[in-house]
């Protein structure tokens, strides 16, 4: 591994300051796709500029959707219709490892016009799509697996789909349900989506509901396992700001708790639609001093203790707690994150492996991990598995002078290209 692929971190024990996190990945790709199919023009301000968003932008460009970077933000001229291939030939779309592009595009292109091939990088070919494809087929979709059954790549023959009721297993990913919600307004009569299996990441479905509302599509949640999204014309809202990413905020909030602080994150606050703002409550439960306002969150250090928490609603921020556990008194048990197994990497195995390098005792469970901190951290070289969140959360392990080397730090370009610059500048 060359020196450019390694980032040695030698950090102090005191950090404070303010950072504005980039736009939310979840919001950016949802709003981009809705703007593309709506009638009219939308300008998205504070849109995230990262690999995952570029994958969606490239796909929309290939589909003939007009976009333009302007001083005010990204301008999008909506198609006002079903998405279509530009010619009779199959349109190949390579979506990297962007689940927030692959899942909803699968749904909207199944209802599109033309032939589409959706593929991704090797890890994306290991990330399941079966429950979504099964649900779409019940609505009339023509989708063929070109490799392993249940996984990309896919061949989609676009055709008008039926509305009505659909059953889906949302255990593995809330993105399957989000994809159906984003498709629903285009279908005759809309959709009633019945979920079976364990309910995971419900706050992400609330994000989708609010995104649809910006474009004039109502939705309802009459009971925990049922969502209704009526047929409705999607209308561009004009200017639309994108909140800062609450998952990215978790690293800086943890930093304030571990390194004295205060550390304030702006661009996302207590009024956020993102579920990961609840990580502030988890830190408070662990002993940190926390404060919040409409557009900001803040932490200061305290005596941290281990906690036993179900973080099924905020699985991305749960990774940050895994590293915070290194500095807490007593064991930390993270529950409800079985879907870590099918993220950018197998995050249960990856978190356990890298925490052990630092001296922690870690037990893997089917739905999470238990972390017992070491008496003293050991220097370590952290493998990142091409997973942006592994790289970012393990930067926290370098607090207090422990030598930590991050492999492939550039993997953070998936969601936060300037992360390490913003992180390091908060230290004295």
C-alpha cells in the first residue's frame, strides 16, 4: 500500500469549534430523483457533492434529464413523465456502490420506457435486491437477473405498472420501501405498501414521506406496517434546501463528547427530518453534555459510561457509538443493526475486527456487537473495506495521542470528501 493510501493520525486530547456538515446523502438522492420526474424546475441548494450523488447525476444525464450547476445550487428541469431510455438500445447505468441510487432507480425504471441494464461495483453485486424485485413483479414489472439471483446486475424492460396493494419484506433495507414510495405517485391509484418482517430504519421512511410532500405527493402511515401513497402529479417546488447530513454529524458530536469540546455542528438541528439526530440523545445517555437548536447540535465532554441500546432506527450513527465505546467505562451493547451485514461491507464483522486491533474485547451478535474497552488503546492500522463510515468513525480512535493509521482515506468521497480536513482542524 503506497503512502498516499494511508493517513496517519496523531491527534491531541482537546478539540473544539464549529463545522457545517455537507448535505444529507439520503435527502440529496431522493430529492434529485423526484426533481427529475416532477413537472417544472427545481433548484437544490446545499446538495451533497460526493461519489454517490454523482452516480445519480450521471444516471439522470444518461436518461436525458437536464441539470445545471448554478450559483444558487443544482438546477433540474423535471421530465414530468415516466423516465425513458434515449434510444431503442439498452441503456447501461453503472451505479457503483450507491444503494440510494440503485434501489429507487430500479423501481422507477421498471415503470419507465425502454430497456435498462443496472449494475454496480463488486460490493453492489453482493447487496440484495430480491425483496424489491419480487414486490415490483407483483405490480407487473419485467426484471431479469443477469448474475446471481436476487442481486445486481439487472435487466429491466420498462412498462406501465399497476397500482394497488403490495407486500414487501423490509427486514434487510428500508430503501426497498422508499423505492416503492417514490414510484407510487406515478401509478394508477397509487400504492398501499404492507411491510412484513422486522421493521428497520423507520426514520428513513419518514424522510421519504417528507421529500414526497415537497413535490405535492401526500402519504400516510395508518399503522406501523402500512404506508399509503396516493396517485398524484409531482410538481417542482422551485428552490429547495438540503439539510446537512445527520449521520456525518455523529462523528463531530462524538468528538465533542470525547475531546472536551464544545463542538457544534450546523446545518442540521433538532428540527431535522433525519432520524440520526437521535444520536445526540444516545451520547447524553452515555454521559455527554448535549445542547441543540433548530439548525445546530452541540456536545461537550463528560465521564462516559457504556450503554445498552437498540439503534435499529439509526444504524449508520450506531457505528460511531462502537468507537465511542473504546473510551467509556464499562461495556457497550449495540442492538438492532443486523442489516449492517448488507451495507457497504459486512459492518458487524468489520467493526469487530478493527476494534479488536485497538485492544477492545468484542463479541459479535446476529444483530450487533458488545464492546468492552481496553485499559489502554493500542496503536493500529485500520482497514476501511472501501467503506466511508468505517474510515470516518475510526478517526475518533486517534483522540488522546494513540497512533491510528487510516487505510484508503479517500473512500470518504462517497459522502464527505472533505471529512478529514474538517475533522483535524478542530484540534488545538
